């Protein structure tokens, strides 16, 4: 059974993305994930968007602006503490473009959330991470 919630790491795709991040020592996985959404030709799938939101949240954490404080993010916090020295400024515009794409009608994840009663909670989560990346 898959996880599903309006917070960024409340789904399997984001958790799987985090598992791979924990094996990295640079920002390449974050950049690759953001580029996948931005380079998608038209419609892109929920798993890609969920992973990209996880990358954006990680970027916010790296920039000293975490928004989530759940125990389940202890591994992310530990990774961020070890990699806080990495320069993130060059990824900010790419993350902003990614969030714009995720908010578009080309994003399956957005369309799925629009079908439920927690759509506004999801939108608020996406907007929140966007504010914290800058």
C-alpha cells in the first residue's frame, strides 16, 4: 500500500527519491530531478513531480529554511547537516521553474490533487516550499 498525503514526503515516490539522495555526496541528484520535470515535453507524471518536490524541499533545507520537522525526516536532516557547505544558489532558478511546472495543468500530480478535497492543502505546501527556497 502506498503512502499519500499533502506534505512533500507523504508519498512513496518522494521517500524513494530520498533513499537515493542519501547515497549522494553532491547536488547532482537534486539537479537531475529538477531538470527531468523542466525538460519533460508536455505532460509529466505524478512520481516525477513528487520527486521534484522532494528535491525542492531538500534544497530549502540546505538553504537553512526547513519547513518540515517530522521524525521521519531525521535522515534528510542528517544528510543536510553533512552537506550544508554545498553551494545551492545556482539551483534556485531551476527549482522555481520546476514549481511553476508542477503547478501547471501538464502535471499529473496536480490533476490528481484537484480531484480530492485536500487540494488547497497541497497547493499551500507547494507554495510554502517555493517561498523557502528563495
